C-alpha cells in the first residue's frame, strides 16, 4: 500500500514536470514569433514612427514630407504662369511700339527749323529770320529765313504721309504747287530732311553747294 502511494506521487511529479516543460516550450516559441514580427518590421515595411520622421526604408517620401513638396509644385506652376504673363506683356509692348511708329515720324527723324538754322550757322553762313514773308504754299508749319538776299522756307510736318503728299503737289518744273503758280522768280531748290521740306528760292552757288552737302540732291532736278 505504501509502495503504491509512492509510485502515484512519482507519477504525479512526472506529469507536473512534463506540463511545465510543455508550457515553457510554448512561451519560448511565442517569443520567437514576436521576435520574428519585430525583425520583419525593421527589415520590411517601416512602422508608423519611421513614416512620421521620413525614414522610409526604400527612400520614398512619406505622408509627412509630401506636403512640403506640394508648395514647390505650385510655385513652379506659378513661375510658369508669371512667365506667360511676361511674354504677354512683351508682346503688348511690341505692339504699342509699332503703333507709335506707324502714326507719325519718330523723334530720331525729326528735323526742325531751329535745327536747320543751327546747321547753316555752324557751317559758317549768316542766317536771318524773314518776317512777314509767309506764303503757305504747303500744309506744313512754315518758318522763313533769309540766306543772303534769298528766302529759305522750312515746312515741318507731324505726319510722313502729309509730307509725301505735299511733295507730290510740286510740278515737274518746280514752279507751280498743285497746279497753282507760286510766282517764283527762279526755280526753287527743294530738299527733304527728316520731317521737314526745305525750299531755297535763290541760286547762290555757295548756298546751293552747302545745301547739297547737307541734304543731297534736290527733289526736283
């Protein structure tokens, strides 16, 4: 009887020890599984914390860093839009310049009666203003001077078309304007400079040569 009790106690002890060993084995296996999961997280898909700091394993931007890229894209788009506006502005400017040139004579081509006077005086000739000698043969603004004893008339125009129109009104012999006798004593010398028509009514060789050197050949041969 005593021997049976001892055997039963030993059997119970063995069973308890066996169960304990089985439990330890399961816990160890679970630990390995957890470790595997942790290892997979480190090697594989990055966790949420890494995503938040931008430390993605494959180098691709995360959600946190993406918003920083968005303003850059918008800025590039805005830059393109501004460039387009600049191009448009440039085109408008060029159109405005063309319109201004087509409406009249540019400043670089203007030649006034004062310019004429200064050029003659600088060439060494005496020139006086001729009062009350206006004839208005042409539509330009008339200013008259005396070169020696002969009159020089300077007609200034605001439009190249008006100047061309008045030149066409001169007859081939230079003595009539639009079919009307101008009562010239001598055939005048007609010259053009910029926006002005210059009419010399004398025949002094010194002045004729000077005008030719300044303005070229006369309009009416």
